[in-house]
C-alpha cells in the first residue's frame, strides 16, 4: 500500500522530533537500532508499528497508546507480526509487537499475535518447519491462549513447548528487568510441562 508507506515515513520523521516518545521507548528497553529497523513512528497520539510482507512492503500499521488509554492497540487487520533471524529452527510465539521486537533484540526468531484471543489456527502453517516455544503473557488470558495454541500445533505435529511466564510478566518486562539472561532463563525454566514432539 503506497499510501501507508508514505504515512510510515512521515510518522518516522515525527518520532525523531518527539523526545518524550523516545524516553517511553527507552523505558521499554528498545534499542535505537530496533526502532530504526522496524520503522517505528509517532502519529501525534500513538506509537505506530508497521507490518511488512515478505517483500518489505507495508501492509498494515498498529497504533499503540503511550499513556495507558484504551484501547491499548488500534489495528485494521488481524495479522501475525513476524521477525526473521539466523536461528530459523526455533520460534518464540508471543503476544504483541513489542514482545516480538524484544525477541529480535535478544537474537531470537519470533512471531507475535495481536492479543491472547486473536490466534487463528491457520497461522500454525507459518510454523510448520519450526520448533515453537509458546510464551504468552503471564496472566489468565495468556494461560488459556497457550493451551489453545498448543493443541492446534500438536494437532499439526509441530514440536511445541508451552512456557508459563511469571504472573504479571511478559517478554518485554523480563527483558527490562534482566536482559537476555533473565528472558532466556524464563523461557527455558518456565516450561509448564506441555510438550509435543
């Protein structure tokens, strides 16, 4: 969508002149290199997070509130947020764009779904050649979604492990508290016992 690409470029420029937004990003532990790579921006009210197809074209934009307002996210489509990396065999399946970007900073391939209730069974096909670690938010909705997604992956024969993050935590909050070490320990020691091979 050419018009979306133009908007993304404009929002990117606005972010460069919005120090308070950069401070918010810094508090979330997001590196400047990640902000640049994912072309995050600011539309004057919300953080903008573009979605790209395999050819690098903008196909949608998610807008996230910065002041705790509702709804937290505004999206026009229900799409997974993908990050590719050299580690193509293992994928962290998490919630939201910020958690997905955080995984990228930690050197992990990830796919983020737009909320615990947004999972579409069809998306399992995107993970069919991977070993999946399901790491949704540490809350009731995240736990329920984890079991539903685990069943879908299991039914397709996709190797998957369900991880229960500490109560009230998510990928990004663990990163902010302890960097890659704490995040990886949580992903490997927080396994809830569900594993399909």
